[in-house]
């Protein structure tokens, strides 16, 4: 039985470039989505505070901010992963040789990839299971709330795949670009 041939470096480099380009394009869309989510949360909370001061009951504001916080958590978590902003302890890894460091990075990203894929699939199933349920005060399907989980995990999966392809192709990881509006 013949063993499969290892991918050629040029193929891995092309895959990395394609995945990284898609990741960057989606990253810009995600950045604007996060800006809209945070702005909506601020406006809703201000509305809620003003309404309470005026003794006007607005019951949907709490549920709306909770739903937006779920989206902010999962989509924002994917954006943080994309920019390398999650916590990491690099003391031991920094003392390793270059080849070992690269191997550890590949292993770590493969483990993260497995986590992201698992939760993307589980999140999709959860969203489907909750499609017939609606919120207590808002008559929207909970599918749209739970959709944040598979979407965030899919975005993180794409970033992990781009990094793994880059590591395998020998491309140095890109410097994290900040989540600034002007970019």
C-alpha cells in the first residue's frame, strides 16, 4: 500500500494565501458587525435607563441586550482569536528551538481547530433544536440567537486553518492588526 505523498510547499503556500485572504475579508465584515452590535447594545441600555427614570416599562430591552451579548461573545471571540488576542503562556515555548516551536504551534492549532469544529457542529444542532422556541419578550426564533455559536466557531475555524496552512508552508504568522474602525 503506497503512502500518500506529502503536499508540495507551493500548494500549502497557495492554500495559506487563499485562506488568509478569505479570513481577512470576513474579518473586516466581522469588525463592522461587532461595531453595530456594541452600538445597538449601548442604545438599548440607554433607552432602558431613560425609560426606567420616566417610569415607562419597556420589557424587551433586557432580552435584546442579552441576545446581543451572546453574539458579541461568540463572534467577538472569533475576532479575538483571529488577532491573536487570547491569553497565552509562552515562557516554555519561547525557550524551544525554532522547529520544535513550530511543531508545538501546529499541534496547538490542530487542537483548537478540533475544538472549533466540534462546537460549530454542536452549536448548529443547538440552533436547529431551538428554532421553534421564541424569547420571553421578543417574538424572534431562538435559532437566530443560537446561530452565534456556529457562526463564531466557523470564523475561528477559518482562522485556525489559515494559520495551520501558513505554519506548514513555513510562512511567519502575520502581525495582529488591531480592531480599529479605520482599517
